[in-house]
C-alpha cells in the first residue's frame, strides 16, 4: 500500500508541472509545448509519466496538420499570447469542434448533455487532470465517452468552458 501511495504522489507531482485548472485539453497542449522546448527522450517521458510513443505520434500528426494549413490556409501562432489567451483559444477551438459534447451541471450535482437529458459521469481517471486539478465547472466539454464500470456514461478528455462561448460559436442552435 505504501508503494502505491508513493507512486500516486510521484505521479501527481510530475503531472502538476503541466496541469491546467481548466482540465485536460490545455494540459495536453502544455505537454506538447514542453516537448517543443525540451525534446524529452524516452527516459524523461517515463519519469514524467508520459507515453513516449504516443507523444511522438501526436507531434507527427501536429506537423502533418501544420503542413496542410500552410498549403491550404494560414496557420496562426499562439506563441506571443498570454497563458490565459492561449488557454481560451484552445478551449474555444475544442468547443467549436465538439459542440454537441458539452454538458451542464444541474442542481442535483450531476452533468447532463445539452443535447438531451443524458446523465454523464466525470470520474477519476489516471489520464484526466480535470478531476484532480480542475475546478467544479458549470459547463464542460468532453472528447469521448465510454461505458462506465459503475454504470452510465463516463468521460475522457474533459475541460471546463465558458458558457458564453456556446451562443457565440453556434447561435443557430439556440433559435
């Protein structure tokens, strides 16, 4: 039991270096930024509880997307943005792309999708920083769902969002 507790403490210390209080999406971007600056090798990733192969693959996909943007559009950099501006831009982008994956916290303390009355669970997960470092938000965005071990629909990739963005990003939905 002591070894498990020590591993959990080590994990929390390592992830807090990247963790953002809004949740998973900005935290993941922080990991990529760290990789851009420090070029972590396999051993450093292991020390920080990161999957080296998944990180390399993510960077390859990002580079491919940048090539497409350069070819067909204009990529914009968030390099000069403040941390808050960067976080807001990332979360607005995720919200625009995953609009129907928004959930609202109701009076009973549970989250329900805005599209219907589906109750969803934000559960502790080894891959989620929202649960450990995030705040209790009125509105959240999530990337994927899975059948929960306790029944119901559980979430992966969860972040808090500003509800004002919903009307801004999809005004047609509210008419």
